[in-house]
C-alpha cells in the first residue's frame, strides 16, 4: 500500500489533537504533472488537508476495523489541489483507537499513541513518477481541537486555529505494514443537513433546539461573540419533563464546546458524533432569539450507501414506521453496523445485523459495506478458535465482559451472523464473492458449535442470549424470555447448517456437503424429538417465538405446519395482537403467520398501536426504531432500564416482511433474476407499492384494492422473470409493465 512512507507520531505530547505537517516540492524538469493520488491512514482517525483544502468529504478515516489485523487505507485524487510547493496537514483524533469504548469506561484499548501515514503518487506528462510521503522530516503542531472523543464530544478553540503554532519534530513508529489494506466498503460522509424545526427556553431556563427527527452526526455552528466566550451543546434523543433526556446515554457526555475567537466562527466537530434530535444550547451570544435567527444546523453522517428499496402504503403510520427503519439504518451504518449510535456502547453486535441484514440489503446497496465488516468477523474468528464473538470488532476481548454474559463463546443468532449475513447479501446482489470470502468462516462456526452441543444433539449448553428483550421479561433481566434458550439455539443451528449446505452446492464445495448434511439432519431430528409433541399437536415450549422460528426455519413437516400456524395465531390473538416476542422471534413472526395462512392475524399484529407493538413508538412521535417496545412509556417518561436506546434498527427487521409479503416482491433467485410478485393485502391497508433497484434494473410492484378486487401493476426489467401470484392468477412474465386484476377473498377476522 505504501512504497516509501513511514508511520509517524509526535515525539512529545501535544496540547490537544496533533497536526502532522509535511511540505512537498515537485520534481523539476518533467513538465507539468497530470495526476496526483493521495493514500493515507492512521492509528486513530485522521483528516487530511492539502494547501488549506480538505482532500475529500470523507469522515472518521480509517474507521473502525479489527486493528490488530486490519488497518484500512483511504485513497483520493488530489490532482486539483497539488501546487509546485504544497503543504499536507494530517490532524489526528482519538476515534475508536484511543478514545472511549464500551460502557465499562475503557480508553486507549488499541494503543495510547496516535500516528499517521500518507503518500502522494504523482505522474508527470513525460512519464516521470514522483512519490512523496511521511517520514522523519515532517513536523507536528497543536491545532484548534483541545479534546475529542466519540462518546463524550469535542472541544474546539477558534483562537488556536491557523499555522502559527510552533512546530516540533516527529518520530518514526515501528509498525508492520502488512496490516494496511484498501477499503472494501464505502467511506463515512455527510449525508444531509437539517435546519432547526423549533427552539424554546425550557422551564429551567435552558435553550433547547429541536431538529425534527432523531439523527446521527453533529451540529454545525456559525457564531460570533467575544474572544474566549464558550458555547456548549449537549445532545439527546428525547425530552423528559421538558428537558433533554440524558439518562439513556449512561456515561456518554455527548457534549461539544466551542470557544469563540471574536470573529465570525464556524464550528464543525468532525472527530465525534452523537445520536440526537434535541440539543441544549448554553452560552450562545444573543440567547434564544439569536439561535432562532439561524446559526445552527444538524449534519447527518453515515456510510455512503446507494438507496435501492422503497415502500409506501395507504396507512401513514406504516409509512412512518418504514421511514424510521431507514433512519435507523443510516444512523447505525456509520462505518460498521452498530447496535446504537448515542450511548457508551455503539458496538458491532453481531446479533443485530444477523436478523436485520435482509432488510438493510433491500433498502440500500450494502454489499461492500457488509463485505468489509465480514472481513473483521473472519479475522476475529480465526484468532478465537472458530468463535464468532458477540461484537465485531471484538473490543470485549480486551476489556472483558460482564458476568451475566460470560464466558464468551459461540451463541445462537449472534454467532450465526457469519452465515445469515452473507446469505442475505447474496440474495440481494447475486454476487457470490460474499459467499466465497466467508465460507471457511461458516464451516469453522458450525464445526465449533457442533462440538458444543449436548449428547442429545441440542445446543442447550453454555450462555445464550436467547429471545433477548422478550417484552414479558423483567427490565433488569432481558434474557429471561418465554422461549426456551435451547430451542432458540438449536433452531438457529439448523438454519445455519441448512444455509451452509446450500451455499456449498452453489460454490461447488462437494467435499463438505455430506458433513453439512449430516449436521443439518441430525440437528433437525434432535429438535423435533425434544420440542415437537406430535400427539398433542403443539410444541412443548408453547410460545410465539418458538413457533415462529420452527415454522420459518423449516423444522415442522409439511403436515404439521397447519396446526403449528393455528397454535401461533391463537397465541397472538390471546395476547390481544400485541408483540410477545423478543430479539430472536420478532423478525420471523409475521412470516410464520402469513406463511401458514394467517395473514389476517399478521396484519392486525403489524397495525397494532398499543404497546408493545411496532406502531406504538410511532404514535409516541418516534422517528427511528427503538431498542425496547416501551423505550418511552405512555406517560412520556423514559423506560427505567439500563438499556434504553431510541435508535436501534433490529426490531425494524419487520420491514423485510412489508417488502416481500405486503408489498409483494420476493427474490426467488439471487440478485432478483427471478422474482415472485404476490402481494397479500391486509385489512387497514388499501394500497401499497414497493420497488428494488436490482443489478438488472428496477423491479416494482404497486397494488390497490377496490372491494374484493386487487389491481396490480408489475414493472419487470430485462433479464428478470417474474412469477405473478394474485388471486387465481398464476403466470410468468418477462420485461415490461404488466397489469392484472383479480378477485381476492377478504381475510378472515381474527
């Protein structure tokens, strides 16, 4: 990646964020240069400025990877910025490398020294090539950033900006270069700017600004005042008792401080990010009136992802729910898929993306984003004996884990991410690279879990998260679910073995298919012997999650699906059509109902507005998906539990069902080369549309209902075959716009 450059660091501590400075003189006698490319990376995060201009809009470079084995390198064209004599400045922030990580208060987990490396490759018109980069001739100086932390915020002193700080020597950091590799995924960039929706003074006398929706990023401030004046911004997702609700942030201070220069200052804290809708402003010159006149705007950031999937319907609350799923995806896909973006956590929990991958892969082109993250999954796995850890990058191996989730070993759903995520990406993209790159990891996972199962063939030993956050579990014991943990784990093992068996066929890995087939069949038999009471026509663990997983994963025989679906429907009706599933069951319950002929029950469950339900947060003003069904209680107070995030995408996996079943668009073959268009209308929704921008082009479905007749419009691009299934219609069509009308019997009342 780097041919001559060395990793450099300050020789002595710098007051605040260090700026490394190098000066380039172009080789003479070769005419003009025609191309200049900059490669750069850091221990920490780095922002590169060439001749006073940022080299790109990329943020938080090089992001967070498993630094022990992978350190990504950014590359950008700087031809337009290079001059005959140029100055390159690399400002370093703590980021994930040296900043705060986890709720246990850890800092400097990966190292206590920040460093950077950069190299410019120039090509001249006569073919001469010049390479220049970081070495011992560079210097370092202090800049305007006094402190920075992803959790706690950033302090910027505008009086210290500029190049008048004294420069000191740097030193070479002895670092192996084999960790450097190019980005696979997209960079983090600014995505959107939001203006102030409202601003007021609270009863305590504090100025509060509302940006209208929960987002991830920071506030850009334009402000003038006396030199040394301090403007303080505190961020929060919600209000409680008329003030910003900061308790869910736990130890994260989420506070930015701007020290004014006395002139017209613009502050943008790009070495931190917050999850927020509301900002408490203190010290703003001119007070509330000045804030209302402008000067603050929210900058939403996230990985640069192309939007691919859409959905809308006749039900506004459902559309708001879908937009909340989109918002939570944007807010938690900041370089890696995280659980939440606001509190002292923000980790790559494997279980969250395991259940959400299919939803994200419909909404956005996440192929390279998730391929990049999966490189860290396999790196961690290779160094942990086949175990896919709870979080990736696995910071917990450095700081330890709480006793209630220790010791760390493979655990169902979470560790199954090594199988479920590549499968979802492949189904959306049709590109087998993600399968090839992760197949050995799939095998290692299954072989390790096979060694953990008991003599009965059940995965019922060791710690399991199980149906985490079952709404009936006590707030302080989120793993105490109704679903048997061994059932959840064994069902998940079966699904992973079954998918990997199929993937082996796709990749031509015939040498392992017998092994995988034996594990799959043995696990299915063990599950059925332990949990399926065929005489009583029920599961021995009679609860919604258990039925949902067994139905969707294929653990019932065909003749058992009817009574299994009826039992599940009865349980949902008995619960008042309220959610009674946790982390493992919720993504699959609607599929289990609609797949066994109970779309009416699925519809009432989806459209339920009372807590717990998908629409309850929407009725409470949510603009993102919550971690708990009742993260905010009906009286407007915040749930007292320790885990209360208002931006957690996992429960938004319901959007996958909205796309496939309610909208009616399902991939039959990977990459949408063959699709099934088969919408299943529900009471309360009179029309819906969904579309997906596939590698073949845009596939779209739109339907509306007039009485018992459903009118369907299907748009199919070249290279795609669509199976139309609506009412009595069963046809195959190719490219073009197709219209159908069919009598559809009204759903039964449940």
